[in-house]
């Protein structure tokens, strides 16, 4: 996606002072990520979260902390009470968990209040023409810009699978876009969310982001959110915390905020659980829909159009409204040895990172075939990874981990 920082290539995401995007698996990108990052994050957990929790719940609706999460926290010297009270703001290299097995994301109830959500900004990781070599792989001419179109509100009626991902990083609170997808291990009861890798993990320069949460149909009415809005106004279907996230090893080892490094593998899957314990319904049952994922999408020559959805947050957008772009895709190659990416014309900016790209699947049904990863500072186009065996491996691993749960 396009960031609001004047770098060569941008990722489309965001943070509290600037909204960034998170990633759970390894992902690298030469272009700038489209997430947005926020400010210092000093308006964080110490403002009165009522209770810490992690994935899991009981029949009475109380959130519990699984023993395996407690053990993993202890292994890293993390005291849950101190973490809840603000210790998560410590981004020292020794405390920044990096490896896939290190992912921990205890729920801090009410941390993501409406004001904090609104302040989160997009991550800025753009690309320049110098990042794209015409001698590496196949790259089609840059597409003409396609003006982003506002989605009709209420968003739940137009795109019930779409929402926003919020997370914290060293620069503050950030935001990305995401999509509810089907779970093969739990048909009809999915708790899986698809987004960009740079929305959950910092790539080669860091580790997992913290306080990762998903809000389906964010600001569902499409109105102007203001200070004092209730949580129900901006999160009508609740706040869902990531209890597991996974991204590609390539993103973890190569991913970068600018220049497009790791972009061909910039995808992630988050398994979520309701912040308040919920009523026993899954995310899919709560929103009423989930998209299938197509890991064998046709070549660009056989795709008439792709539709990208997101919440762009960098100017001229404000991150409060859902937009879409629809265009016939072209090809973008950053490195000859890496998969060719999809590219479409689109004026969405940072904050749209991670948003789903939908096309007709092999059975004719709409299916998720990519996600927003990078775009130029000029915000004329977006590019996303073509989902193959690496993406399917990440997806299947998260699905199997929660099979039957």
C-alpha cells in the first residue's frame, strides 16, 4: 500500500500516529509496505485495561489464559501483569520476540478503544522505479491509476468479510486491512483472518508486533468518527485478538519496510478469538461470511478483473472509510527468482495493506487471490503476491493448529 512517508516504495498499512501493518510469517519486500504507523504509543495499555487474557474462554464467557501461553511468556521473562500494565512497550532487541515459535499476544481488554483505533496510522513503505528492474522476470507497463471508490455503508452489507487489523510497534499504534477467510479444518466456523506479513511481523529488522487485533466492518456506518464514540459504533461485531499468527519464512528473513524486499511473500494468517469471550460463535458465524482462498489463481491473461478492498489511511484518506479498486491485473517482477506479483491501478494509500484481492475462482465463486503489499509513493497502483505453495503452507499450518477448536 502507499505510506505517507516520501520513501521509494511503500507498504500500505498504518499506526496510531501513523497506521502501520503487521505480519506473522517471514516476508520480504523491496517496495514500500502499504501499512500505516502511529505515534509513540504512550496512550497505551496503562490507561485502564480491565483484564489481561489470551486465546480461550469458558462457558460463563470469562476469558482464560492457556497454560501453554503462560509457559511461553515465562520462557521469555514476561510477567503478564507487568505486560498488561505497559511493559509491552519495551522494544529492546532482547525483548522483541522474533521467531515463529515465539509469537505471544495476550489480550489486554479495552486497550483498543475507539480513540486509539482512530489514531492508529498506516505504515509507510513505498517503492520507486529503481526498485523495479525490467531485466528481472516479466513486468508489464505500469497501469493507469484507478480512482478508489467508496464502499456503500453499512459495510457489513457490502463486504462483510472486510475489516481492519490494529497492532503496536516501536513507532506507535498502526493499522492494516484484512479479510475473514474460510477454515478447512472448521467449515462454517472459521476464526481465520488473512492480511499482509508486514502487518504482523517487522521482517529482517525486527520481530512480531504486539497487541494484534482485528475489527470486522470497522466504522460500519461509514460516518465520521469522533472522540467519545462508543466501541459499538466503530466495532459493531467486536474486537477479535490474534491468539496465533503466521507468515512466510521469506518475509521474516528478508522483509523490509521499503524497496519491496520480501513483497512476493508478504502474506499472513491470523487466528483470532473474541476479546470479551463472546457467545460461542466463531468469527465467520458472527459476520455471516468468509471467503475461500485460491492458491491456483489463473495467470493474469485469464483474469478479467480483480477487486481490492481496504481502509486507506494516508492522505487524502483518513482510515475511517472502506474503499475498493477494480482493474484487470498486470504482472510485476522484483526478482527473477521470486514469484511474479499481481499489479492493478489504484489510488488507495497506506492503511490498505493486507486488504484482500478478490477474483472469480475456478468454481466461479468469488475467492481471495492476493492481498495488498506494496505501492509507489505516488499512489497510482498496488501490487500483491500471487498465492502459491508457500502461502498455502502458512494457511494450512494455522488451520491444523486449531482443528476442531
